[in-house]
């Protein structure tokens, strides 16, 4: 729906367009692509189909599984934007002669002195700047987000006014290649994967039970631990070296520090405002923090304790006005 609304907006503005559809999975419904072709034909456009099933599995799905098996909590949507949508797809459309890549993301690109900057979109409930924060600025400089000033509801109304019905009406709010939960998905992909049971211990070192493999748990998790205790317990850490799941009270799930690497700097740190905010997961309000950059390491200190960020997720740094300043992949806290 978002891509179609973007296509129509650009078409009505008189742009010379080359519509494309990327295929990431084996086709379950062959009518979808035909319906897309029909919509494009009605606009006098020829739809290009990009078959990226193999690349998507190699670059997104397999690393996702390997990350979980290594004790991380990966963010495949952010990596897909960097490696697939604004990586392979961007390279492909450039080879066909396109100068810009337009998508249906809810985010904003502004230009100042010919330098692009990434900002939150107008629809705060659908803002996708967090998932785009790992995309290099030079690529974003060749990107157009037609929905940056609109809302999801307006995009729906716009398509209705144009009498265009999206072939797929169901919106994917979670990971697109997982139908149920990630544990079932990994089990189906790796039925012979070693489970590697280990101990569940409190922060104080008391043994409470046995886990069924660290990859089946995430930081902050409360349900499904299958241990009895007088107070509610939450996952605070996955000790990979000792294959131990560490649990503690709700207070123990809070931290004032966070570290990230594999940095993507959007704005020269010398130009950062005095007040900055950091977001460490999608459905989270960015919190005030200080950030110290040390080569490819970002050291974050929150002014107010927050839930312990999960290693493998994205830490995105924002200005108070919503500009993305930097981002990186969260690693185990070194303090």
C-alpha cells in the first residue's frame, strides 16, 4: 500500500518512473505480481520484477538465524534496508538508468549545502527512521520518500480516491519472513540445531533451573522461564561464554550505559546539538543521553536508567527535532 501510494504521488507529479517489485520469497500467490503489473500498465508504466530470493536468504535470513544462535537479538529490518533495499536494489535500479530510488517509507530526507540528512517522518506511529539509520548518508541522498509529510491513514484515503486497491491488504508489522514466532521459525530452518541447555542463575549466582538454549530467550523476557521464585524474574543477560541465562528483578533490567559498534555517522559529531537522544528498539521513545565516539565504538550513557538494550539491536542517536545523527549495532556492555 505504501509503495503504491508513493508511486501514484510521483506519477501525478509528472516524474519519469521505473516501477519495480522485489521478490524475496517463493511465490505463494502469483496473482499479486500480475495485479501490480496491471496497476502499472494502467499508468502507462512497465513493472520490473527483481528476483532476490537467494540474496535475501544469504544476506538476511541466514545471518538472522546465526545471530540468534550466537546469543544476539538481531534487527533484520534495519539490515535489509542497508543491504537489500538500499543496497542491491539501489544498485540494480541505477544500472537501469534511474537517478533516484523512491520507496514507501515513513521518514524524511532534507538537504542542506547539498548534504542529505535523515529525519523522523510526520506520522509518529509509523516513523521508520530507526530502521533506516544504518543506511549510509550518500545513499539516502539519492532517495525519495513521498510519504514523509503524510500519515498512514492519508495514504489509504489517497489510494481509495484514485480507485487503486493494493494486491496485498494485510500489513506486516513484524519480521516479514516469520509467520508465528522466531523460535518456531529457527526450529523449522534448523531442526537438527543443538539445543545446548544450561543453567539459569540469579545475578547473585543462585542456580534456579535450566534453560533450553540461550537463543530462545531475550533481554527483559519474563514469561516462559519456567522457574519458581517469590518475586517476578526477568532475563538480564545471556552469558555466552558459560552458556548461562542470568535473571533478576525488574530493577535489575535497568541500565545507564550501552555500547554500539559498526557505526554509521550521519552528521559530523562536532555539529551535534548539546542535547541528544538515543533509541535502542523500534517501539521505544528516545531518551536523553550523552554519547562518546571512540573510533568504531559508541559509548552511550543514559541520563535516566532504561531497559537493558539487547545486543544485536540498533542504537540510533537523534536530535531533539528528530534528525538522525548516528547509529550502530549494540554489543554487550563493556562496563
